[in-house]
C-alpha cells in the first residue's frame, strides 16, 4: 500500500482496523449480555459502525 504525503491512507487503514475491532466487541456484548437495554445500545452502535465500515470500503 502506498501512503500519501499527509498519511491519510495510513489513518484510514488504522481507523478501519479500530472499527473492525469495535464491531467484534459489540457483537460479543450483544451475545453475552442479559440486559435488554445494553443489547439495544450495542445493536444501535454496531449498526452505525457497520455503516461507517461500508462507507470506508466504498460499498
């Protein structure tokens, strides 16, 4: 991967990695939590994170 002078490609790559890890954590919270409110909040956050991931990948 080539990096621009301003490092923007590197920043996007790091953000994508952080976003993927956050989605994994949210899925784990949804799976393991017994609290409906916590699950709802995590599902909302996961939905937003997935939308951001799609925008980053150009889908």
